[in-house]
C-alpha cells in the first residue's frame, strides 16, 4: 500500500532534499505549534502535468531537516468528491477522519495504520491533495497559510 501511494505521488516521505534540489524554488519557512520547522519549495521541473487525471497547477515540497515531510498538489478542479474517490483505492487499511467547514472549504483526512496521511482540501476552486506522515504533524493548513495567504 505504501509503495502504491508513493508511486501515485511520485515522491516519498523522508527523501533527502538533494534528490530534487536543482528543481526547487524556495517559498517559505514555517514553525508549527509543536516547534517543528519546515521549508517549503515549489517543484519547478515540468514533468508533472496531471495527478489522478486532473491538471496540476503546482506541486509544493515541504522539508524538515532536509527530509521530505510533505508533498502538496494543487489541482485545477472543484471535483473534491471525485478526487477523494480516486485516492481511496490507494488507502487500504485506513482510519478516516472527516472535517467539513463552512462552504466552500471541505477537508478529508485519511490516516493509515503506518502513519501515512493523505489530506484533501477544497478551497477557492482548487482541490489540494497532500501526502505526509503523522511524525511531522504537518497538514494542508500549514501549507495553505504559509504559501497561499490562506488561513482556516
């Protein structure tokens, strides 16, 4: 299951920064409530045009101590439920938590027994899909708030 998720996302949690360093543009640094620091970069290589059949607007990679902590895809679609249904086959053995906020903000978080998290959020006409791990305590809110001027 983990290998399927990583193949879907192209990147693997805990990969080293130097694997992609020549294809990254620095965006920002954040410190979470638990004092974990992250640096977020835009993936600049043009080899990812679609994800789950939807156009990709941008891909952000977040690192903690030069290890990949989060992969965030911004999809040009409002079809949150369809994207969610396409991700679920990759999430065998999940515990699922659903959060719904005032429209149009919708969030769904799936957590595997191995600690892998897929966070899916619909905001301002884009579906945002994030892969991370529970040990990093990172979520879409951190990325959206620090890099897109969004807060929840």
